[in-house]
């Protein structure tokens, strides 16, 4: 999962701070040194790191932090605020023209995921009740047109194509006309990519831009390429004035530096994040939620949105309330496991639950569906009273539960220990959430 390394390091740093109670200036300094290293290791641009740490340090050595009763939480709040700012502050939404169609030009290097993302965006827009037209404007990459046509079929969305013998400028113009006549809301133009940035590519893209005057130029960049992605974004932005970036492959094992640097280096907001190869794996990019994930506070809001799509909404809302009030029981845990299984890849989902990534046992077991099945069996073998208050589970109750679930007393001990840890994290999270007025 993206940011895992960064998240672990930052959380370790803050746990050490928490352990200290009152903080001195040198404690903060030491913590900032660790934050700096963690960001550099996550491949964040060094200038960005320097400014970031300076800002946090300035705010963190302020009197109200050092003298507060919970200085560590104040420092975390500051880091959370500044991370959010770094990624652009608030969510940058896709443009919507006053008079449709909204013209969106998709640009990027070959392999970044441009064509796939164009399809994902069409799906995203359709879910919002819009009517998009896909335009096959990549006339150079073999099979790019075919690829878009296949995506169009899957999405039941029309694809406008004139083959690969017509210039991209003419295709774009004709597509726009077609969209006007047929009442499309959005025109998504897939353009040619290259392996590297070159002048011919930029000139051609500029010509397409001049011809159709897009409301939005979205640059698709591969998060796996780290600082190269930032460089690419910088060049495209200077040449074309892109209006937003879409970071792909954030589901992969990237260190996340690109996500944290692009906005600060280029001034371009990240509008979406690609989280997988499937067509529904595109998430609007929320800087505050991403910061919250990095700091191990989870992302309950995205979880609820996913839940709204595929899971019992009432249950998710109830869960959120419980997390806020720190009333989290084994029953909720069981419910959550059942719901979580419906939502998608477990490791992605787990990272959205506050504190989950910190619990060693659970971390190890996340991809292992069998293990989760055992946990479910254990909780199901408990009485309602035991689930409500696990503290009443003494040795003889454990033996009964082990028999009922076909597990062992050790396994039950392990689960209860994990659950206790999780409850602690949930409490901390809800304390912090209250403080932050979330
Ligand atoms: P293009 O040359 O920029 O049009 O790239 P494609 O759309 O053909 O994508 C290149 C490869 O990246 C394909 O195998 C895609 O399935 C894959 N890809 C695109 N977006 C994502 C993503 O968000 N996550 C993952 N894991 N793979 C992606």
C-alpha cells in the first residue's frame, strides 16, 4: 500500500512523542529530524521537505503547543494540517462547463495509464449521471484506438474514432462537433503519449489544445516513477498549463513522494488517484483524507463512500458514530470484518480504518482471508454479553469459545490483545478527531 513506509515511520515518531508527556523544544527538534528523514525516504522532493519541516517546526515550538496538556497530539495536528496543505488543501474537482460539453484533454507519457484512466473517468462521470464521449486521439501507439474501443464497450459508452490516418487536431475538432450535435456532457480526448517528453509531442498537444480550447487538461502521471513524475508534471505544466493531475498506480508499492510533491513543485492540483487496473479504481483525491491515512488516522469518509456504493449504509454511519464516541465492541469488529470483505482489496480497506495499520498481528493477517475467517468464528462463538464486554472472558469462557470455534485459547488471547490495542487506537483517534473539530 502506498505511503506504508512513511506512515509507519511518522507514527513511530509520534508514538515516541506521546510517551513523553510534556515536550521540550529539543524533543520537537528531534521529532522534526525524524519527520524530515521519513519524508526524504518516501522520495519527497528535498526542497518541499525543507519547507515543510520548517513550517511545522515554527508552529510546533509555539507556546500553546509546548504548554498544552497534550503536546504530542498538537504536533500531530500541525503535521496533519501541513500535509493537507501540501497536497493542495481542499479537494480539486473536475471542471464542469456552464454550457456543455465540458472538454477534457487527457495528456501524459506512454505507459502512465492515460487510456485506462480516460475509461475510468468516463465511468466516474457516468455514475454522476453525465453522458461522456470518449475520443480516440492517440493515433501513434499501436492498439491505443482499439484499447479505447474495448473500454467503451465495457462501459457502454460511445467512442469517437476516425482511425489513425487523420491528424489528432482534426479528430478533436470533429469529435467536439459530434458531441455538440448529439448532446454529450463531457468530451474526453485521449491523446498520444511518448516514452519521453519531446518537442514534437508538445507541439502537437498544443495544437489540439488551441483547436478545441479544453476546459480541463488532465495530466496522467505514474506515481511509481516518483520524482520523475514530478519532473514530467513540471514540464507538461510549463508547456501546456495543465489544470490538474491524475496520479495512477497509487495501489502499488510506491513510496508516495510524487503525491506529496507534485502540487508544491508545479502548482498543479491532484484531482484523482488511480487505485488499481479495474475501471472503478479511480478515487477523487482528497488532500485531508490522504493526510489522515498517512498519519494512521484512517479514512473513514472514503470508507463510508465506498460503503454507500456496495454495503449497508446505515451500518457504516453507525460505525462512524461509534468510532467517534469510542464505543467499539467485538460485535462491531465482527460486523466490520463482514462489511470489509465486500468492499475490495483488504489491504486498501484496512488502511482506511483508524489504527489498523499499527496493529502488528492484523497487519500481517490482512491479505489472509482464512485467518479472518478464524477471527470471525471466534467472535461468533462468544455470547452477546462477551462481545459487548470482552473483559468478562475468563479462562473457562475461553476454553468454551475455543471449542465452539475450533480454535485454541492462545488464538483467543491473541485476538483479544489485538482488539484491546485497536480500541486504544480508536479512542486516540476519536479524541484527536474531536480536537480537530472533524
Ligand atoms: P497509456 O500508454 O498511458 O495509455 O497507458 P495504459 O492506459 O495502456 O496503461 C498502462 C498500464 O498501466 C496498463 O497495464 C494499465 O492496466 C496499468 N494501470 C493504469 N492505471 C493503473 C492504476 O491506477 N493501478 C494499476 N495497478 N495499474 C494501472
